[in-house]
């Protein structure tokens, strides 16, 4: 591997670790490795306002770690980076089952 390629590899790894070093983003990624989720579900899980959750999702989306899909008025996010999934598995252990959260207004929890 050339020095330039190795340097690029180190920069990419540094970016991933910086993303994971933020507690809010780590919580979001932990929830998304269970199943896709909408912003209102993530708000309820984190106990944070919509603007905060949306800002963290934007950072994760721009880094290519999460992807989204629209279903009517709802936008669902999912983990889109296998490397991050492996790191989360190693750091946090196996993902638990997704649970509905009391007070969550999302369509999946309110049914």
C-alpha cells in the first residue's frame, strides 16, 4: 500500500472514530442498528429536541453512516455503514430488540 493510500485510510478511520465519540450520535447509531427509526422515535429515546436529533442525523448522513427513506410524511433512518455496525457490536455488544417507547408518537410505537 502506498503512503498516500495509507494516509487516506488513517483519515477515514479518524473520521469514523470522531463520529462515534459523540454520545448523542452513538445513542442514535445504537438505536438504528436495531431497526430503522424516525426522528420522533429517536427524540423520545434520547430525550432531546427535534432540532438536536436532526442535526446529529445530518452529520451522520453527510458522513455516509446513515441513510434515509421517505414514507409519506415520515422519514426513516437506518444504519448504512457495515464498518460502524461492526465497531458498535464490538464496543456495545449485540444489538437488543427494538422496543416501543412509552410516549413515543411514531407510527410503530403508537399502534
